[in-house]
C-alpha cells in the first residue's frame, strides 16, 4: 500500500541503444547473403556447359562434366555460411533480453539452407 505523502519512484532508463552484439546481427545477415552469392557463383561455374551457336561455329567442345575444384570452393563457402549463421544465431539468442528483440528468421533460413547445401554437395560430389 502506498502512503499518501510518498513519491512514486521512477526508474531512469540508462540504456543508450543497442550494444555491439545487437548491431552485429544485421552485419551477419549481409555476410550470409554474400556467402550465398559466392556459393551460387561457384556452383554455376562448376555446372556442365551446353553447346551454343558459337561453339558449333568455332568447333569448341564444351565441358560435359562438373568441375570438382569449383565444387570444393562452393563446399567451403557453404560451410563458412553455416558457421556465420550459427554465430549470428548465438549472438541473437544471447542478446534477446528486451521485449522488442526478435529472433532473426533470416538467420534460421540461412542455417537451414547451409545445412541443405552441405549435405547435397557432400553426398553428390565427395561421398
């Protein structure tokens, strides 16, 4: 019960905004999207080539097999994507203190996408 003459105590908000870890989450998203682009580029370059009109005219023989060295680079990029998404989710879970803090759905998507990519590349090319 509050007495009639007492003042209500107001708490001063001493937070000065998001800290380093909270600011790092959008940067992790940028890094993850960049790594997806890098992995996709390596996979695209590793795909077998198709004959075009220019190839027929100059008698070029396009590559008819997957380039394994490019797939190794794509595998490394997807593993780095997995590690970056895990680190971003760890930072996101530990900094989830305020009511306005949200878990990044994009980082969860990146984690699932990287797990799928690691599994597909490993079983298709290295198993």
